[in-house]
C-alpha cells in the first residue's frame, strides 16, 4: 500500500510538472494525435482512399494512431524516468521502479482520455456510435500501455548504463510508425508481407482496438497472448537490468 501511494504521488507530481507549467500542456496531449489524424484524413481524401471493411475514416485513424502513441510515448517517458528524477531517489520511500510505473500510469490515463475525447467528439458529430466489444477495446488499449511501460523499463535501465540508448531510440523506433497498422489492416496486406508484420506486437494492439470498436471488422490475426508474451519477456529483462543498475543509481 505504501508503494501504491508513492506511485500515486509521483504520478500527480509528474502531471503538474509536465502539464501545469504550460496552459497548453493538457491540450497538446490531445492536439498531437488530432494533428496526425487530420493530416492523414486529408491525404486519404486527396488520393480518394477509403478505410477498409466499411470502417469510417476518422475512427479508423484514431484507433490506429492513439494506441501507437500510447506505446511510444509510454516507452519514451519511461526510458527517461530515472535520469530525469534522480533527486527523488534520495527519499527512502521512492524506488526506481516507482518512477517508471508512475510515468506509465500517467500516459495510460492521458491517452485513455484522449481516445475517449476524439471518438466521443466524432460520435457527437455524426450523431451515432456503436462500440462492438468494449472489453476488447479496453483490453487493446491496456495492452498498449503495458507494452510501452515494459519497453520503457528496459530502455530506462539500459540508459543508466549508456547514454547512447537515448540517441539511438528514435531512429530505431521511427520505422514502427509505418509498419504498425496505423493506416492499414493486417488482412489487407499480402500474406508474405503480413507474416512479417505480425511479428510487431503494436500491430496486434491496434488490431484489437479496431476489433473492439468496429462491428464490421473482425481481426483473425489479433493475438493478445502474443502481446502478453512480449510484455512478460520485456518485464523480465527490464527487472533483471533494473537490479543490475540499482546500485549504480544509488551511488550516483
């Protein structure tokens, strides 16, 4: 219970630090995915492309872009948790894992609200909404957050050992924007390409979210168990690394 209160306090502190100093702080969390949705909605209109399986274009893009950002932003913020908050580790109640979990919980809550605002705003505009399977939808978003948090834990521990991790993270992860299913479904790809793309756990998360939202879409490829294996493997590796670097952080 003590550590839960510590994580809650750290999440509140992180909220004030990131969003409180700037009046546009909360708004930017919403504007960034809206910018990408608007940009690619415009491109779809220019090339006269429609969303597959009879899906509406705005929720199709939202159910791809928001889960992707949830994974990437959670991993990014988690990777900087220790190096950005070393002073807090002087307090005996605060552990290194608390810093990562607090940032992960904040990102999950933030993008959960962002997703609700975007899809809710679209539903009010068209005056209709039908969620096919709320449990699958929430499960897909939850797995996205956990995947990002576990990846952030690995990157954070590696970042303590070498600052090179922060420099190579962006170039290594940038291709994921194009191969994670933000603008296509797995079923729309040729089988040879699809078999390669399905190694990417983010694609499974996005397929799950779309499966839960659209009545007209049923993904035979989305596998929550596969994403769970990634999360468990990354957590095991990350927790092992965290034990290795903990003493180095304390000495610093």
